[in-house]
């Protein structure tokens, strides 16, 4: 089966869709561009399917490269048979491929190789193949003083090492055992000697046992972290009711059961092969596979949470007062214009130990009234609820009506100390930069969060234990997809936001901003071709994702691709109108002959273009809304069982969702408490940033644990 057909089968799509996508990706087209503007070729595969296809394509191509390398190596050894070549060519997994290659890997200084060099291979062959022989009797023929084989037990030990090595290199046996263990084995975890401290964060795993194929990702990663820190150890064992199955399988491989004289010796050999060779080897393989599965699962969870956070509703281009709360260090204040520019800054000290409540209130009142503030963004860290009370009192002292919102501070400190923040605000204190980030992420979460390393945003589980390269690639893809779904304003987007637009790299993004600063705002997309290093290919990929307010070409403020402008002109001509008159005009758009246009331009292109003309530049993000935290609940000590509260989902994991209810400690809605019905995947019920109603089930103030329920 060729690669295209295999991917088509796995993803349950047609082969021609895979072939077309492979060609587009190979010629440098980006996933966002292909997903939106090459539907005719791909059969409308979406960005998720395209990412899966691209990942699988890379894996299978790497597999093919490794396959060719292995075939070449074995051929050079003069040991490549037709049967072996067929087996290698048919391998669809890297593990199975490496199993087949095991016998042909050079094994330096192994006991088996030493025995082979001593001439004991014939003895090993005889012990397995002969009808019935006495092991000690036949071994006497292989005594060799030169090779230091003085006793029959030395010869038999050498033969045993050869046979154990063969069993460890037997791809078919390894495959059978690995598959059986994957389905039936138990993961058993215990504390290492002297490490069973009941105060340890790993105490839940001091005597933990679960079916290997049912271990949840978060538990697997916790176990591996405990192992890394020297607290835990694990074993992967056959189930209690069938512990001897692996040994029986090995015995079959040694052709036992014929009532031969050497059977007892071979049975002891099988036991030793399992205990000393195959079990440790397979335990290592299966532990690695468990970790990889857990990492993939956790990376997927992280990616979903990040996508939800990036696609959160923007409050919009409104004057915003941003507050980064603190106690002793004060509340940092940043006044931001509608486009996020810093217009004023201050530090106030309303809380202990200074308790300058009146002067803090006066400072905020002056800023709110002078700048007609519409939004007040409050960081959700230390002293956030106390600062929220200050803002609520402020509303009673001014005629200006504003909306106050508690905003996650995750990653704000990372941004404030970054090189980028220093570049954007070279003369602004680090603490004020944090407040700026908190304010801007309320105005437009996507535009601000792209400036922060995704791993620092804090919506994953065990992110520091994951494969950092795989995590980085996955999260980068999420950011790219989200930015291109929303689009970017060509005349206001930061370098960081532009870098995420399809086809644009750091250098080109910087050139766009430099050209904007030197020559003024772009008034049409075509001018992008004047940007240094931005050629036709890059223009093709990025142009439709960039928007221009009040452009000379009205379509430049829409998601219609420039290559479809002739289509729009033809549409307009067919109803005796101009292209500009079509935009937002449902009456004219309904008169278009979709079938006739589709025969020339393709149905997907025509339908998508009409949809965009109907609502040009429509933001796919939801409407902005805010959660209302209870005024009388500001700390964990204020919580009571069965209390009904409103909160915001801050993180979704495999085992449930964490919810901010305004007490500085997120509560957990366990997966069993998410809904009245059975829930398999928490993401099917909640997403990061969602406002939810919860009920308090349990409060452990000492351990700072809050159990919540969303059941009705």
C-alpha cells in the first residue's frame, strides 16, 4: 500500500484528496491557505484533517527513510532474503521495523557473541533441533581449553546465551508478546525504598496498580515524574491469572512439548529468557510507548485549551484601564487607548500595609473620567478580589459607566520581562508592562497572547514533562490556525501577530511593520508586493488573511482571496452591479446563479465567496460576556457546601475542568460532576474561558482543594 492510500484509509477520506494535499504541501502551501482557499483540490478538508494528514505524512516518510536505511544495511551484510525484504517492506510501524532489524545490528562484547566466537552456535542449534539428547553429554563435545570452556556447564551457559539472544531478536515473538502485554498487562507502581513519605505529592502512587491500556494520561505522567525524581519505580507485569503465558509462548518458540531429554533444560532457559531478557526489554518498550501515548494525549488537551483561549471573545477596541493587583508592591495601573497604546500609568496602594484606599480611589476616578474608560481589566492574582471591590466602589463615585472584568494573569510576567516587551515599551517599568498585557488581552486576547510563549500561558497538564519539540510544533500550529481564522489588520498588527499569518516569517513581518512606519498605512493588498522579501508565493499565502480598513479596493477588507476578485467582478456584472455594491447586499447576492458560476470556478469557491460577501470580515469569535463573582465570596474560607456560584473555566484536563470562582484557588469539577449524563471527554462539555454555574461539593482549606459540581 502506498503512502497516499494508507493515509486515505486511516483518515477515511479519498486517495485523490490525499494526493492533492500532498502536492500542495510539498510546493510550500500552508495549512490555513489550503484549508480555506484550495477546497476544490482537497475536497474541503478542514484544518484539523489537514494537520492530521501532514503529521501522518511526515511519520510515514520517516518510516520509509528508515526502511531504506535498514534494507541497505542488511544487504551490505549479505543477509537480505526475499522473505525478509517483503516483511520489511510491509512494516507500517517503526517499532515492528526495528524488531526485524534487531538480529542484524552489530552487538559488540555481548555474551552471546562471545559464545558464538567460541564455536558454541552448533551446540545451541542441536539443543533446540535434535530429537532427544542429553544436554551434558552433547556439551562435552564442545569443551575447548583455548576458548576457556573447561566444563560442560560452561558450554551450556554459552549456548543458553546464544538462544536467549535469538529470542530477544525474534521479531515475531516480540510482536506477539508486546501485543499481548499491551492488552493484558498491569502497570504496578511502588515507592522506592525509603521514599514512602506520606507527605509526598506522589503518595497516591505508593501502591498503585492499573491495567496498562487503561492508565489515564495524567496518571502516567505523574508516575514518570515520580520516577524522574527518584521517588517511584514501576513494573509492567502479566496479570495474576495468567502470569505464565509469556513463558509458555517462549517455550513454543523453543519447540518444547515433545517429551525430549533436553526439555527440562530448555524450560529453565525459557524462564531465564523471560525474566532476564524479554521482560526488561519489553517493559522498557511498553513504558516508552505509555509515555508517548500520555504525551500525545496531553499535548492534544493543551492544544484544545490553547485554541479555546486564543479564540475567546474580544472586548473590542475600547479605552481600557488595566490593573495588576498587589499588596505591599501596590496595584500597577496602565491606561490604554482603544488600540492598546499606553496613555497613562500609575501605582496605587489601597491594600495593607499602606491602606491608601481614598487616594487610590481618587487616582482611578481621575483616569476614568479624563479618558472616558469603557473597560477595567483586573488581573486575577494576589489581591484581585480586594482590587475588584475598589473598582466596584469606584463605579459609585463616577457617572462614567464601565465594565469590569477579572482577567487571567497567566504569562503576563513572562511577557513583561521579555525582549519583546522591552522593545515595545523601552522606558516603562517591568511591573507596568504586566498591567499593559492584562489590559490588552481583554481588548483582544488573540493579538496579545501570540506575544507569549504558548507553554507559559498555563492551560496544559504536566507541560514541562512533555516532549518539548512535539509540544512546540503542536502549539505553534494551533496559534497559526487561530490567527488565520480571525485574520489580522495589516495596519495595526504587531510583528508577532503578523508572523503567525500564513506564509509570513519573522523577517517579512518586520519588513511589513517597517514599511508601514516609513510610508504610512497600506491602502490596498497589492502594495504588499513592494515589501522587501515578500514575493508572489508569500503574497498568495498571506493576502486574504490580512484586512485593511477603508481600502481603495473594498474586497481588501474581506476574506475573499485576491485570486477570486475576477469571480466577484463576474458576479457583480451578472446582476448589473459593481463589486462594492455586492458587499453586504443580500438581495443582490440571492440573485446570483451559483450553478453557472460553479461550473467555471468550483462550487466551494463560489459558495465561500458569497458567504464572505454577505458578512465581510466577520469575526468567528463569540460575543463578549463576563462572569459575575459573588461579592461575599473572596477567599476559600468564605465557601460553604452546596453554595451556588458563577465561575470561569481556566483549564480543561482529561479528568475534569478547573474553574475560577474568585477565591484565588481554582476549584475542580471532576469529570463525573460535569453533567448528569456520562462524560467521556470533558472538552465535549466545557472549554477554557467558558462561564459556568457550579455548586460547592467539598472544601479542604488546608490543602487548598475545592471540589465543585456542574450537575443540575
